[in-house]
C-alpha cells in the first residue's frame, strides 16, 4: 500500500512538472496499473 501511494505521489509530481496536454491520457494508464497492482497483490 505504501509503495502504491508513493507511486501516486511521484506520478502527480511528475505530471505537475510536465506542461504537456497529455496529462489526462497519462492518468488513465496509471489508473489501470494501480488496479493491476491490487489484483496481483503487489503492494
């Protein structure tokens, strides 16, 4: 759970530092990855 939260924070920081119009597109794969982490039991 900790590393997932850490990944989320790092992703938010990275996205806030990148002024690209594809932020919404980047958020979708990240959401899928989070669900995969939960399904696989990777914390």
